[in-house]
């Protein structure tokens, strides 16, 4: 009997892993549908069609829906079930502003908690590689996106705060609030080159302020950096189909006056 226990434990682990994998696939699939507007604002979600579409059972679908509701992308309906949450333009702007506040705090923490200059080596590498890109094209867009995400991730690492990391993760779960949400619309809207230069310059300034242990300056520049995303959002709204270029843009309701 004692020899069978590891086998039972292994089987249980495999079953748990399989369930987690199904939940993960359901979550990613549902989030993509939300980001691309395949589920409309206010639409009541029916689980059965999703079972067929995503190729999984109802339990992973339901758990994925609960996770999306916890993130704020879905509303829990009083009579049961879920509906797609819509966002006002003010909420979208507030989410970007909040990310700026949190990343500003991260930059200040990084400056105050930096122990060795070598901790900035990865961030320096990301800055240097982004600065070698002449502009955002079909060939360089994905590269810049990855480097930008890595830069912001390294900033959070340097803050050395689990609490702050959780707060930023919650804000970044909103599709239009993350640091990379506006990269694609930046690449296709007017003045893309100028916005890229500004963003790269701010990246370099944040890093330099951290290196010099200038917490207040690092915080100020990081908060200003978020305003680039707000400006891009404003320009996207003035474009004919600008919102469709922003991940999650279809979830934003813009009042027509």
C-alpha cells in the first residue's frame, strides 16, 4: 500500500494540472473575445455556446468567468450569471492615471531601495534596444511591445514590493490600462514617431533617476509617462475607428454630445 501512494498522488496532480490548463484556456479565450469586441457591452453571457466555441466543459468556463469578474471585466448579474462590463471614457482615463500613480510609486521605491548599480543592467539593455528602433512598423512592432513590457516589468521588480506588484497587476488587468495597451494605436495614429521618441526619452529618464537615487524625480517622470497613453487614447477617440485599434476599446462607451 505505501508504494501505491506516490502513484495516487501523481494521478491527482495530473488531474489538477489538466483542470488548471482548461481554466487557463477558457480564461484566455474569453478575454480575447472581450478585447476584440466579440462580446458586446452589457451582453449577458451564456455558458453553453462558450463550451462549444472554446472546446472545454462548463466548470472551467464558469471559473474563468468568475476570474474575469474579479478583475472587473464582467459584472455579476443579480439574478445569476455574468454580463460584459462597459467602461466610460472617464473610467478608462482614471485607470491609466492610476497605473501612472502606482508606477510612479514603483520608480520611487526602486530609487530608494536600489542596492547596486548592476541591478539596472536589464533595464539599460531594454532602453538601448528600444532606442535602436527607428519607428514602429509591421516588422518592429512586436519587438518594441516585448521590450516595453520587459522595461515596465523590471521597474516593478526593482521596487521590491509584493503589495505594489499586486496593485499594479490588478490595474493592468483592464485591457486599456496596461503599459502596452496603447503601443499598437501609437504605431498607426498620427505623430507615431514623435510619441515613440517621447516614450523612449522618458524610459531613459526614469532609469537615470533611479540610478542617481532621485526618488522624487523618478516618481514624477514615471507618472508623466502614463500621460503619453492618455494622449494616445484621446487621439484614438478622434480617429474614425480609433477605439477598434485599442485592446478592449469596444468596451469603452463614448457619449456623443
